[in-house]
C-alpha cells in the first residue's frame, strides 16, 4: 500500500511541477544515480549468495533461453502486425 501512496504522490507532484525544467533535469539525473546504486546492491546480494554463485551457469543458460524467446516472439508478433496492418 505504501508503494501505491508514493506512486500517486509522485504523479501528483510531477503534475504540479511539470513546468520546472531544472527540477526535472535534477530528478532525471538522481533517478539514474539511484538505479546505478540499486544495481550495485543487487550485484552485491547476488555475489554474496553462494547458491546463486554455484549455479550461475544454469541460471545464465535459462536467462539466455528466456531472452531469445522474448526477442524472437517479439519479432514474430511484430511481423504479423506488419503484415496485417501496414503491408498493402
């Protein structure tokens, strides 16, 4: 519930402050830095988990399969949409 409250509050503040370009630039830069910090902490948590480290080859293989499936599925769906709606 807290997440939803913060999200709605952020949307409201963004709506009120949408004309403030300098503030928006500062927010965008701070979001980028926060994402980097979160990725760093995620990497630390993964590296500290011995079970993940021991099975990284299995996890990596599954990640590759999921990635390829997602990309190939997106390409196939895009092609179907192209044929149906854009090709004349």
